[in-house]
């Protein structure tokens, strides 16, 4: 790896906090009018998602946002790869984590994303896109049967498990995922309006609000700490 940049995992949502967090990403790019590749695999390249998130990102500064299509019949993986190579940053949009990962896998994109990160490309995501940038996530073969829970791999750009804007349900899915992991595995809950900045050396910083930390201990998962937000 040449010079990997921090990964920005946003919870997403609406409001002024988004603008502040996206400005932090723009500062990481350190280039005027950057080209940002928007990956909407998690929402099957829904135009409404793209319009909303494009407007949110544009509030932070002048940029060129290019929607790289992967999930429709018109998708051209070769064109997508060309755009990703040219882009200054890659944004992973929200939607459904498992569906998004299936599309990326089916299009053989995962190795490319890893290579681009290693070359110093800035990666950031929101909601399900942030979870996809992490190491793995949880699914149930039968939603009514807890014993069918299993983990599936994600992009592993940010080598950790996280969940986003699930503070109202007590981070139940995050805790369920950690229950399937070895002792002392940590996971992070990123509440609405906040962001977790993940450095390549393993350092973590909360932006825009506290990020809660859970740890697998014995037969349970316990909240052990919170990362306090740094100034940006």
C-alpha cells in the first residue's frame, strides 16, 4: 500500500451535520472540484437515492458526482472500472447491505475496491454503505429463528464491524453480530449525525457525535465505552 487514506463511515440522515462531515471528507481529498464516484449498489442504483445523496454531498463543496451503475441491465463494468480509477473518492450509498454486497461480488468489483484503497483513494459511505465498507455483517436465513443468524463478508476496507443509526433499537443487530465473533471482538455503533473515521494504523475517531463501542465478553456483548467526538 502506498498511502491509504482514512475511511469515513457516516450514519447518514438529513440536516446540517451531514454538511460538516462531508466537508471533512473533502478536506481529506485536498483537491478542488473533486470527482466522486457514487456507488449505489445497495439501493440497486435508485435514482431517488442518487438525487438526495448527491444534493447532500454537494452542500459541502463543489464537486463532480458520477453515478457508476452496477445493478441494471445497462451496467457496463468496464466503464465503471474506468471511472473508479479516475475518481478522487468513492462514496458507498445506503440501502440494503446484503443486496449491495451481492451485486459487487457478482460484478467482480471487490478486488478493485481493495486495490484503489491501497493506492490512496478516499472511501466514504453512509448508512448501509458504511456497513459495507466494514469487515462483515449479519443476516438470518429465517428472520423468525435467531439460530439461523450468520455473518457474511463485506468489503473490509475498514477492518471492523459497525452499525449505523440504530440507537433507537439499542444496536440489536450489532450485538447479534458480535455474539457470533470470538472473545474480545469490538463493534461500533454510529448514531444519526455522527461518523467514525478509521485510520489505516487502526486509530479511530468519532466525528459529529459520540460513537458507542461494544465488546464480546464471555457469553454476552457489553457496552464498554464511547468515542468522544474530535473537533473538525
